[in-house]
């Protein structure tokens, strides 16, 4: 919805490229226009997603931080710290699909 005129626009998900996976109802997005037509779109830099599935914790004898794969409600798989479990909301960076923090 255009915030000034309250006009609702329907645009193709293809305008957002790989970031289309993050689109949700009521999300504010930016559209770039050329000659009055939307040419591309961007989503916010941070989005909140729900973890649908998380690998079990694997404890190791390493000084390096261990990350595990988690499946998000939008179908993407990202790496997250071992304490993240299914059902939790986490904040993801849309620039590189990386875990940022718990929501």
C-alpha cells in the first residue's frame, strides 16, 4: 500500500529476486520505478522468521563456534547458533541470509 495515497499495488515476486522468499503480508517494501512502472523491489535488511526445523546440538571439543542448519518458515535454510530450537523466532539479514539474533 502506498503510504501517502493508500493505493494498493500488485507486483510480481520476480521484482525482488532471491529476496522474494522473505515477503510476508503487511511487510513494507521499497519499489524502484521507471516511466511509472515498478522495475525492482527490495525487502527490509532485517526480517523475523520462525524456525520450523533445527538439527540437534552436536557438542565437540573445538574452540571454534559451532553452527547448525535450521529450516525457516519461508523454506530457506540458514546457519544458526546451537541454542536455537524449532519454534523460535530469529532475525535474519536479507543481504546474505545470515542469522543475526533472536527476535
